[in-house]
C-alpha cells in the first residue's frame, strides 16, 4: 500500500512538473512575440536611415530625413506595439470580425456592412490630394515592413484566435476615422429612444427627460435659435427596438472631453497655455500612443492613434491644438415608405424610386457565411432591418434610413489632419480645417505668437424643417437637408476679450446663432467648474493646469444634494448620513464615503421616480444625471408619483424611501459601518482587453484595475456604469485616456500622459505602466531628450539589416 501511494505521489508530482513546464514554456514562447526595440532593420521604401529611440516608458522619438520616411517608421513602431489592436480596428470597420471570432460579433459586422464604412474609406482615399495619399502609403509600407521582417511569433491574440494579419493598406488607416466619427456622433440612438418614448409620454414629459440648457450656463463661442419640435410619428415598436440595440458599448457614443486655453496675459510665462483631455471608453490597450517625430521640415509631439500616420492632438513647435466633441446633431433618421407591390422601391417627392442595393457576404468562423442585401435610399443606408429586406418589419411598409455626413465619399478629414499638423499660425490652422468634415469637433488653438482660439469645423446639416430630435418622413422632402452650415459661419473665437476660452462639451452658440447645431446640449457642470476655477487664476502655470485636469469637485451634486438632504430623518443613522452629506465639500475623493452615498442615493431615486414611467426604457436613464433629477424635483414633481400604486407619492416620500434603499444596498456590499465606506472600493477603473478579459485567470495574472477619483460631471471625468450588479454598480468605465498641457513659451516642456501604456502586449512592461501615474496626476515629456533605453535603426532595403 505504501509503495502504491508512493507511486501515486510520484506520478502526481511528475504531472505537476510537466504542467509547470508546459505553462512556463507557453509563457516564454509568448514572451518571444515581444518586439525587439534595438538593432537594425531593412525597410522597403525608405529613402534614408531612420532612427527610432525609446525611453524607459516606451515613449517613441522618430528622427528621419523626410516626412514620408517618418511615416514609414511610425507605421513600423505602431505595428511593433499595437499590431493586434490595429487589426481589430480595421476588421471592425470592414465588418470582418466574425471571420476570426465567430457568430458572437455578427451584430457588429451587420451594422458595419450596412453603414458601409470601409467602402466610404475607399472612396475617401481617392478624394485625397497626392501628398496625403503618399503619406498613407508610406505608413502602410512601414506596417508591412514589420510584418515581413519580424522574427518570432505574432502577438498572442493572433495565436488564440488562430489567424494571421493581412498586409496593411491606406484604407485600413482611413476607416479608423469613420469608426471614431461613429463613436462621436450620438443622435441616431437618441432619435430612436425619443421616438419610442413618444408612444407613451407627452411632449411635455419628454422635455423633462431632456431638460433645456440652463440660461445662465457657460457658452463657448458665438450665437443659436430654437426650432420647433416634430410631432410624434407612428413607427412600429419592433422596428424601433431592433434598431436601438444595434450598437454595442465599444462603438456606442461617448460624450465627454475638456479643453481650455489661457492668453499670455493670464499666465506666468506671458505666453498662452493650452490644456486638453479627450474622453473615451477605458480599455487595454487604450486608443492613444505617444510619439515625437523630427524631420528637417516638421517636429510633432503628442498623441497618435495606432493605424493612423498623423498626430491627432499635440504641438508642432509653432502651434498646439486639442479637441472636444461638439455634440452637434449630424445624424437624421428618415422614415421611408416602401411600395406595397415592390419592396425594392420607396416613395420620393418625384414618385416611386428603386433602392440602390448591394449584396454582402459575411464570413463566419466555423459556420456558414451570412448573406446580406444592403439598401440605400436617397437619404442614406437603410439601417432598420440590418440590410435584409425579408425580415418582418417590412410588412409595416416603412424602414429607417440614416443621413449622416460621415458617410459621404468626398470626406477630406484625413487631409485636414495632414495640414493641421503643419499649420504655423491661425490662418493656416483655419485653412486646414476647411477640409475637416466629420465628426464635427471643437478644435482649440494656441500659438507661440500669443494667439488663442477655437473653431468647430465639420459638416453640420441645414434642415428644411424640424430640429433633428426624432425620425421624420422621408417621402415628401419636407425635412430634407438643404446643405451644410458654411465653413465661414461655423462657431469660432479668436483671442476673446477675457483672455480665456474653455469647453467641457457645453453649448458653443447663443440663441441668436442663425443655424441649428443641436436641440440638446450636454450638462454644463464641467464647463461651469472650468469657468469657476480659471476665472480665479492669476499668472497661471503648468502646475495649475495639472490641478485643473484632476479637479474632482462635482457641481452637479452640489446643486442636487440640498434638495435631497432637506428631508426629515427617520432614524439616527439617517440623521448622521444627512449631516455627513450636508458638510461635504462635493469632492469625489476615492477615500471618502460621501461620493458612494450620493451615487447610491441617485441610483435608488432614479428607480423610484423614473422606472414606472419609462418601463423597458428605464435603463437608458439609470445614470448620474443631477440636471434631470433637479428638473423633476423643482419643476415637475408629478413624476414622483408611482403609477403602480393607489396612493399618491410626493417627492419627499420618494427621496426618503430612496435613501433607505440606498443604505440597504450599500450595507450589503460595503458593511454596516459607514466610516469604512470608500468611493474607491466601488469606483474602480477597469481596462478590459477585448479578448483576454474573457480568458480564465487573465485578470488575475495580467489585468489591472485602479481605484479612481471623480465622477460623471467632474473635470477629472470618471464616467460611472450604474450597473445592475451591486458589486460592479459604480465602476469607472469612461474618462480622459489622454491628457496634454502645452506652454507656448516652451513647447518642449509640454506634458503628456495616457491611461494605460504604449504596448498592447499583455506581457510587455509597457502594457499598463502609465496607469497609476495617469490616475495620480503625473505626466511625461516628449522632448527627444529623454534618457534613451533602446535605439533602432531602420535602413533602406539593400543596405543591410
């Protein structure tokens, strides 16, 4: 028996050793896919040797003798660090995810094929000038040089999904811009949601859900007039529901960014300071990649996007620029009437016309391909049926077509970026942005000559009628677009008299502006906080801008909480909670309990006030929206009554009940002692990987999360999930993935940070090495003078590698 047990133990030990050896072997094999940052590599197309330098953070400086060689080198280093991310981006835009992932991504592929983003990018390439096309071609040559010259295996995602990347093309780069336009254009979903709610809510009730922009809130720039709202349109509920769910979180609109500029009269250096932090969903790898390019005619420092050759934000030694989302309404849904005799025809003002059609085949891994028939009306692609004319919605005789400038074949936004990178003053900056077509953005400017300003370039539609809030009839032409706001009449400001200009996605035009930008503007709280702090600054320095980017005061909660804490406490515990909140400074500090209590209370109050009125659509409004709750509590208290009960509840009753709900939920997750509650325990920024986050043990071994400060309306934006899962209810999922600060007195002292790291490889030291510094308010430099850890020489093919 003893020998038997000994043999068993020996066998188990041997299996354990073998298992460890297999795991270790797999680990070291996977590490062999990390790129070599040193040595010499021959690259086809290079005219001269290019030097690629990396510092201890993986920050890249490229020194080349020509701009085209610099773009080749940037393509090479992007591929070294972010190849799989680049491949997933182009596959997403082309609607080709399912051929490597399977049927789980069919919904995304259907949307992409229906919109035709990749086909649009192909047309955009043909419209570009020769120098811009040559830049994209050079960048593609650099990516493909890495694919052909690499040694060792591909990044582990390719191994897991069992495929290899195809050669890179300029269209693969251009489709990135179409995807970004999709993320930064949100009206499509809002129109559908409003149309659904109009079936059960009155126009007055809808106005409560989208409160008007406050009259005393900050406005960035020049002049707007209200236009009449459209009466409800009788749309099939099934059609609306299917369309509304068509975009996943990763591609859904994201709605925040900050930018501001101070003139030299307000700064310690006597020159302008510009600060910018665009906000997108948090993920690993992140959207941004820091790089510096030096050529005889061009010096650029700032944030690039893997897959794209141009700098999106940064400085060029003469000007600095940053951007925020305008939130203009550039998407309209048109209801097309389909012929009862022929589903291939639809009604127009001139009579029945044939849909433009094309067939698409989506390859699906391990399954049969899926065939689509995509239709276009004169307004745009039909989106309501996923491109399949045989589904039951057509029995209603109506479909939805999307009009959106980002789908135009003559879009030259990439060309605008090319010239923006080279602009030396306001005149050249403004001229470059004439080609900036989509998505409309607020682009902020400062130059070494002391000028500050902003322009909101982009194609913003002019409508015959309507305000863009709801789907409109397409058959009679009454709501057609007549053109776009002329570039010279778009909102802009140069050297405003106060010496400062700021935007937190707030309104950019006053009522007198002659065109409609949008009928619905985001909450003004971040803009109000920017104005509050910047107005009080004297002789501002870079340190002040850092503090501003990390400001965590919530003016939304400051406005809302007095209405909540005015209730009479029922228990001693409630009295202590109310006193705690009343004394709070409204800082969303991760070490404090007050932010957790406040958001828990809002979560519960939303459910008590809104759920009975909104039904299945309530989840779209389960979020931190102080402006909406203030609208109800101060102007529309009838919403406080629960339709499902015989008694009539007032707002005070619901506020008290919601506090009980909130404290009960928080105690279940965080314990009974309020002194132990911390916002950071619930408010953690996760950086999910699109594939590996679904692999067992990945999060334990390679994933990372961070406790974070801030909330939905703080300048240091930390968009909160409001999940139904109590354990993940207040996760931080959206924020400033990039921060940049530029002192025009010394642009080499500019400061940058990104949320994760330069590498997209989970085994790289640079996968998430910047995350804590990003969270804690630290920055890095892109001067070309950082301590060099790695030096790579890219040499023309035929000169040795």
